[in-house]
């Protein structure tokens, strides 16, 4: 008789958990996965997928405007929030069903319950009145929105979790935060017709992205009619008798709206796991501490994805899960390499980036060359739009390697996925330049950038 009920018990059926459970089962392990909410996790249920559908929905308004510039007569337009939500929910249910079916096909037992540790090898299934044991355990519980503590009236605000299920499209929205989720939702609401103010306490949106990208996108958001309130923060939120919300901000500013959405950060979802019982320790950021093999402080317990707060993206959770299975079930110790991960902000216009920002490159490599272009793309310029695309390449002067690519503009994320291959492969600027341009495209600019760009503040020094 086996000493444990399972070889592997996975907590959380999100991006990382599902992939690890399926692969481990495929390699012969007896696997169970516990899910407290819906199979698919954040990405499928209330993250990447529904968000991208909302981006698509919200982009049509502008497409109608562009069409007129091309000679189309566009009739009366209206958007029905409820119709969209119903379609979106059906699609999410379909995808969640596929994830469930794939688990079953791989022979994974799905347990619909919240799980917590009873001891290092024993899991308690909350609400089911039973415990199970496993030789190894993988924690893949993801993250969740974090609201500021002690802010008066914060209970009137929503997070991205609720933004996917609002009863009606708000006429006026205050979105709080400067990260990618805040920026994306500001654009979604604006595109669907809401009046949007983005409130952020920092001096500019998208901390961590290249400075030129941050400045450029800020200008484009304003051009699209989003109001940016930078350098201010909420003192309290008041709900008036008529249901309207008043955001009382620093500097005595007041903003009235129908909805206030906070996207000021996410935290690893470790609450209730009873990690002490398993000897699993957290790091200084409150995430599960892991080594390069995703092994926790308890040698038989591993953790992948957002709960480890390394790079919080779906493909990263998946790759960490795959590396875990390679290491533990295939006997091939594998460290996932977190360098050069392509990222996108599905703002409107969107951002795509891979590799180092200019300031990171200058710090790490010393001498770098920068190639930068800002231009009006043919498609929108023809229709009379002022929108500008930004493309920027960062090159290590010593090796001539392209170490960073940054784009703000339509198709930026699609282009970056391929540019990431070249960056990861360490191709040089000369090799990029040897590549023949594909004309007429926006991305041809990336292989025709010849003139070095010197930022105004460095011009005197060069
Ligand atoms: C609004 C939004 C937009 C996003 N957009 C993108 C994007 O465009 N691209 C991208 O790559 N990433 C995006 N992300 C991030 C992406 O969703 C996450 O990085 C990814 O889902 C992490 O996967 P995971 O497996 O770590 O956790 P998750 O997918 O969060 O899965 C964790 C699962 O564990 C379950 N769980 C938690 N605790 C327990 C417990 N005790 N017992 C049982 N089950 C439990 C949860 O219910 C959940 O289903 C977005 C996130 C958000 C919030």
C-alpha cells in the first residue's frame, strides 16, 4: 500500500497549478488538485482573458471613428454592457470547462475545496470534513488584489475582481493606481464611453517600464481623453445619499464618480494556508520563499506562480510549473530563466517591452546606444489622428547586442513576442539591421533604425 494518498497534491487550479498537475500526472504521478473557486484561476476567470475581451470590446468605438476617415458612413452606434458580459461569461465558462476536462483527461483528481496544511504531508479540505496526504505538495494559490488599509470609505471601492461583473457601465469612473491593471482598465472604461480619471500618487504611470514609454503613453492617454491626476492620493471616499461617490484627494481635490476602482497592487494569496504547520516560510515581501527550483523551506513542498511574487505573469507561472515537473518527476533539474520575459500593457495604444530599460542598461552595462523613433503610423494618420507610435532599441555598445526593445503603439505586444526571440538569442544590432524590412508595416522601423538617439539630458556629455 502506498504511504500517501497522492504522489503530488496541488493547491490552486490556476495557470501554474493546472499545468503542473497535468504534466506530473502524464509522467505517472498520482495527482490531486484542490480549487477553492473556479478552475482556470485568475488568468482565465478574472485576469488576462476577460480583460483582453474587454479591451477588444472597448476598442471598437475608435475603429468606427477611423472607418469614417476611410470613407465609411457609420450609422448609429450603441454598446450594450449586459450583452457583452453575458457573452464574456459564456466564454469564460467554456474555457474553465476545457481546463477541467484536460485535468480529467490527464487523470488528475479535481477536488473543489479550499485547502490548508494540517501538517507537512497532510492537507485539510475545508468544508469536506476530511484530510488527505501527499508525498509532495505544490502551492500555486496565486495572488489577489490588495486594498489600502485604514482608508476611510474603502468599502465603497471595487477592485479588478468586481470590474468584470458590474451591473452597469459607470458613467464616471475613478481608477486608482499606476500599474498595468489600472492603466488597462482606465482605457477599457474610456473606450466603452465612461468619463475616466486615473489617480496615481506617483509622478508618472507604469513604474518599472522605460522612462520614454511611460512619458509617451501618458501623453497618448491624455490625447484619448483620460484625465490623469498624478502626484495625488485618496484621503477618503464618501458615498452620497444618491449613491454617487466622492473621492477626497490630497491637495483638497474632490472627484465625483459612479465607481471607484482600486488597482494599487496585488499580494500573494497565502492567507489561511496554515504554512507554519508545514514549515514553509515567507520572504520579506510576504511571498512564499523559494529557491531557483521553486523549492520552499520544506524540501518536499514547492511553490510556483504569483504566490512566489517573482514575475507575476501567466506564462511565467506555467514555465515555473514545467520546470518543477522536469526537476521532480523527470529527474532533470531545471531552473526557469526569468531573464528577458516579454511583457505587455494592453492599454490603448498598447505597450510591448522586452529586456532592459535604458536606465537599467546604463546601470548594468555602462555604455549603451539608444535608437528611438516617434512617428504617426500610416493607418491612423490617414484618418486624421494625431496618435504617435514609439519604438526604442537599447544596444550594449561593447557587444552590439540588442538588450531591450520597447514599443508603444498598435500591435506593440504582437511585435514584441517575436522581438523577444532575438533578444533572448542575444542577436546584435548588426544582425537586426541585416534583416530585410517588410514594407509597409509599422515594425519595419525596428530594422531600419540607423541614427543613435542621445537623450537631451546627456547631449552635453556625449
Ligand atoms: C486583471 C488582471 C489582468 C491580468 N492580465 C494578464 C495578462 O494580460 N497577461 C499575463 O500574463 N498575466 C496577466 N495577469 C496575471 C495572471 O493572471 C497571473 O500571473 C496568473 O494567473 C498566475 O497564475 P498562478 O497559477 O500563480 O495563480 P492563479 O491563476 O491566480 O491561480 C490560483 C488559484 O488558486 C486558488 N486558490 C487560492 N487559495 C486556495 C486554497 N487555499 N485552496 C484551494 N485553492 C486556492 C484560487 O482560487 C485560484 O484559482 C493578470 C492579472 C489580473 C488580476
